[in-house]
C-alpha cells in the first residue's frame, strides 16, 4: 500500500464504517484512535472483516460509542463504552 493511502487510513486495508452519530469530518480522528486495531486484525483478510462505529447521545452527559466487529467464523463482537468525552468513549470501546 502506498504511504499516502496509509496516511489516509491508519487501519491500513481494513475499512471502518461510520455509523450514526458521527459526521464525515470526524473520520480521520476516529480512524487514528482505532488505528491499533489493525495489528489485531491482520490474521484475517481485510475483505472478510467488518468494522462499524456509532455514537449515541452526542453532547449529553454520557455519550455512548458502539464498536461492532464482524470476523469470519465468529459471532459479531460488540463493544460499548460511555463517556462525556467522545475520544475516551471510542478508546473505551476499542479496549473492551
């Protein structure tokens, strides 16, 4: 993968679907926060992996981030984290 593509998508060849609650301009930041997932996913073909992140209750006291990961042969993994800070909520879901 050319370096310029890698800079655009810190997850490498894995595609992140931005669900409800996020706006397009947040995509680079969300990708960067989730970038370390790539090393955990490398055993699977990127075409067989589905990643989706969504945000509920934006601007409220506890914002909820849901990260749904679908891997071949496994049941979907769903991680949820609540935080007043969106970045911390994304990190929480990633670590879960």
